[in-house]
């Protein structure tokens, strides 16, 4: 895993399309290209794993509320850090990352990206 992944204890990342989650693992430095599937296969991104990703279920589980996606992700990280996430709670989470992307450039890439790292 990349250096950034070592300090992040819970992550809500933009997964408007299923493949986005895998792409963002690389872009955020959680793994090298080609290692994305291993994170899932090894359980690293599960709630009890080393780097829980989208314990909320991700954007697709919420119907991807376009204008509210970023706020929903930040709120989930705040609840995680406060220990208020109920059944989705990641044990002892103290550093969380919320990532949201939107728009398109040439139909291929996100036109805007925001990353928030919150610490308890």
C-alpha cells in the first residue's frame, strides 16, 4: 500500500460507477496499478480490514445524490470518527478521507475533485 493509505483508517470515496472505486484506489495511493482487485480479495477494504472503504455502502447505495454526494461522504467520515456510525462503525477510526469527483473533461476524466482528510 502507498504511504497515504498507511495513515487513513476509513475512506468514503467516489464510486458513481463500479469501476471508479478501483481507479480511485490507485489515484489516492492506496495501491499500485494492477493491485486494485487484491485490496478487495484480501478483505483490506472491508469494515474490519486495514483500510475500510465506503462503510456507508458508497454512492450507489444512496442513489448517488449528485449535489449532496460530497456532503454525505464528509458526514459519514465525521460519524465514523465520533463513533456514531452504528452497524457500519469502523473500530477506533481516528483519521478519515472523503473523496468526491464530478463533471467531465473530454468525456474521460473528472472535471473537479475534492479530498478532505479529517482527524479526530
